[in-house]
């Protein structure tokens, strides 16, 4: 599941990193509008 496009891989890595931070409780930059 490794895309040949480096940009796509970079975006995927960025999303995984952000999701990881949110999951670990880094809600100082992620504030739900609820």
C-alpha cells in the first residue's frame, strides 16, 4: 500500500501524524466546534 507518488505518501504520513497526536490527547490545537 505504498503509493508511487511521494507527495501522496507525504500527505498520508501527515494525516497519520495528526491523527496520532489527536488520539494521544493533543487537543490544544484541535478544538471541536461542539
